[in-house]
C-alpha cells in the first residue's frame, strides 16, 4: 500500500515508553505533522529529552529531526486524555529465570485505563506472545472504565521491527503487519500507519496473529543462529572453517539462507522473545522443544568463548590464571551503546572464574569499560577477546597487536582477516574457524 499525504495535521498522538522503539516513533509522528507527546516514567530521560539531548546513540538524521522538531516528553499520563491515538512502546523483558515480565506493560495499561475515553485508538508496538492483547490488555482497559473494546475504544497491535543501526531498513520503510480487535479498529490503525510510513502494511486477521508474527520472526533468527553456533562448536573440533562452509552453501540460489555463528546472542529481542512463546505454550499444555534447545545452544556460546581463550593460552603455554585478557566490546552489536542481554557480561564472568585478569573496553560504553582507550586495553594483554564487531576493533592489525604483547586473538564475531593474523604469528581462534 502506498503512503498518503497526511491530512491529520495536529491530531495528537501519545507514545508511551520513550526507548529505542518509542522515541524514533515519537520523532517520526512529529515529523509527519501530528502533535507528538511522549510519556515515560523515567524522569531523567524526560528532562534530557525536553533539554533536547538524545539519550542514546542513534542515526544522525533521527537526532537532527529530534532537535528541530516540536515533540515533547512528560511523566504525566494526563497528557494522553486529549490524544486520538495512544501507542504503547514499553519494554517486555524476561526475569532472571527467563519468565516473561509483563509488569511494565500492565502498569502502562493501568495508567491508560484511568484516562481512557470513547474513541481512543490504542496501539501496542511492544513485542508480546499471542494472547496478551486479548487476555491481559483488554481486561485492564475495559475493567477500570466500563468501556467496551471495539465499540467505545479500539485496540490494534503493530509489532515494531526496528533494527537499530540499520541504514537500509528504517522506521519509515520497514513493512508492517497490523492486527486488531475488530475491523473498525484495523482500518483506523492502517490509516494512521499509512500516514507515517511508506511501506507495505499487511492486515492480519486478529490481534493474536499479529502477536505471533513478531515472535515467529525473532524465533526464526534464534533457531538459525543456534544451528550455525552448534556447527561452529562441532567444526572447531573437526578442523573445518564453518564460515567458509556457510559461504559455500550460500552459493545455492534457493532454499538456503546464511546465518553466522558468534560468541552469543544479545539485545532486547532475539534472546528474549522466544521465552514469551515457550512459556505461553507451556501454560496451555505444549512444550516447544526446538525453541528451548535453540536458546540453550545460544546460551552456551559465552562459556565456549571463554574455553577457547583458555585452550588458546594453553597452546602458548600461558596459564589463564593471573593473565591479563582484554575483552573488546560490551554492546550487543556494532556501533551502538545498547548492552541489553549482551553476551559480553557472561564472557567476562566466565573468564574471571578461570582466574583471568580481565580489562574491558567499548568506545561506546564508558560506564562498563575498565580502561579508557583501545591502546590501554591491548597493552600487555597476552590475549584479546573481540565480543562486538565495532569498526575500531575490525581495523586492528596483527603488527599493532604484536607490538603490544598480544599473541592470542579470540575473534568472537569472526570479523578479522584470519589468514593475515595467522601469517603474522598470532594464535587466532574464531567461532568455528
Ligand atoms: N530495541 C529494539 O531494537 C526493538 C525492536 C523491535 C521491537 N522491540 C520491542 O519494543 C518494546 C520496547 O523496546 P525498547 O528497546 O524501546 O525498550 P527501552 O527499554 O529502550 O525503552 C522503554 C522505555 O519505556 C519506559 N517505561 C517502562 N515502563 C513504563 C511504563 N509503565 N510507562 C511508561 N514508560 C515506561 C522506560 O523508562 C524506557 O524509557 C519491547 O517490547 C521490545 O521487545 C524492540
């Protein structure tokens, strides 16, 4: 479907939750001519935003749009009362035991329910398992108000697919799916998204279908990554370079989609969302063996990476106990500062358990870095472990490393030219290569 000129000038849209998803949306809504108000419980963030300071690293054009726009942030939920549309973008994490944590979502819905009025269109963008809209959100919204979903107010689900740091697929051109409680709500939600994005919008038959789409997308990735991670572990014993094999297989023009192994899966989505489906299905009597196995394999990669380090140091007759090891990268992916569910933390923990003297450096994450420069990190570190493929790490040369006393390189992202390092006399180990 094609984008339309927005005729809804200065209709008010309220975005609840101003994080990696909600904030770019609030900025886009403002750019498209709506009155855009963001509501967040984090007072510091709201203050920063109203002082026109962007709270995390993102694309320059988003920051520019934010600085010249008129989007406002507040902690006051009353500002949603006169909005036409309320979009929920709060986090949906898991607890330490991997059980879904719907508390932020429930709390946001309770705050909305206190202000809900006839005609409101509520849209959920957060990722949830099938059934959350029907069994959690609607009862909260209806319960406190006596208003009826589909008659007095409308509920739609348009799961966000944003991929932070992706220059090709942006909030404006990623196709979307939308499910709704009823046809009228669906039409209203489609009209809204057509006014802000220029991409295909696929209507789904129900809220449940839309919820399932998002979980399936992210679970697909988790399972495929688990497959190549398992191959990587096996091939490291068989002496086969798994990356070369995947690249060979990828020359088949159909029925193969390359995925690549690594030292762990991070971020707020891939390592989290499968648990939402696993737990939901368990409650209704079905065990997702395949999904659970994929999670277990991907969880193992941090320990595998630490063991690679131990084995490589051992080959060089260096005990890990008391040896300085530089962990390079804390963010879960390159050129961003988001560390949620990053494998780096577990790798650091495992290395410390082996007795390593760990130093940490990420140019985007000063909080978690224990040294203030890359030079300082590598100096006198017999081993380095690359956890994030930041450009600055990819440009490290064997000569530079050797000059600083590095003789073992564990390339957790398979991002360095392996042959150059081996030729220079460095003991290089990638993940399955
Ligand atoms: N980050 C991504 O790349 C991405 C991509 C697609 C989908 N998602 C999904 O989008 C949702 C939001 O993720 P995110 O990465 O933007 O999270 P985030 O943690 O970056 O931001 C969430 C914001 O919501 C605020 N918040 C928490 N509870 C609140 C409440 N009760 N009321 C109001 N505000 C509240 C927090 O203070 C925070 O500012 C999640 O369901 C996530 O799975 C995320």
